C-alpha cells in the first residue's frame, strides 16, 4: 500500500531541501493559472491496494456519506492549523489532495445564528430568521463566528529557492508536511 508520510532527516539541510524540491506538486486551480502546491495523488487505482480492498474502495466512492467523512477530516485538520493551511481535492476526478493557504476573516464575522435552520447572518439583535421557509429566530452569538477563506488560485512555495531558507523555515515547512500527510 502506498504511504504518504516519508521520513526526512531534519538534521540535514541538504536532505530537507532535496525533499521539498522533489515533492509532487499539482495545480491549485486549473493548469491555465500555472500555480501549484504540494500534493498527493489519491486515485484509488494508484494507491497500490490489494485487489479486494481496491474494489471495496471503489464501492465506497458510490456512497455519498463517505464525502461527508472526508470533508469532516479535512475541516478538522484545517481547524487544527487555525485555517492557515487547508487541504482540498482537485483534478477532474478529484484525485489529488492539494495544500492551500487560507485563514479566518474576522472583519466579516457572522454575528447571529438561526435556532431552527442554522443560518448565519450579520444581525446585531435577535430577530425572526430571514429565510423565506424558516420559522426560527436569529439569535445574536456570544462570540462572532469568522468566515473561512482559502486561496486556491495561489501557489505554495512554487519556484522557491530552498537553499536560501534558514533551518527554522525548512524545519517548519517539513513539520507542516508531517502534519498534513503530504
């Protein structure tokens, strides 16, 4: 079975640079924007799985619930990174996991939430929900809820000269690599 975590000697500057320079990359949006980031191919047929497991994996892709599980895992990981780093599926068949930059937009944070449908708004006081079909109430949140943003069209470390990076920066990049499983 293919593994995505590769041990890298963090004491060796040359080894870290070589790893980063040779890491597989994929487009962050489409090939036309020429922006790439660190990635892994997760196409079932490319994972070197035993035939029986590969067949079950293909069957699993027919279940819509599996996408909820994948989404939750990706959200939990991004949340652990304070949304500064996010991983998303890309490619025509969604067969690549790609690393993106992102963050939390506190300036446009939502201030109210419906107790019935869960809609988030910017209301400053309790009021009936603004959705046509909803009978709930928008209640002001104790703490505003920021909006998550990502930058899928921007590259990550593309065309970087890692030889100019200090050891702390190289180590930090590889620590992110270890946490993301890229």
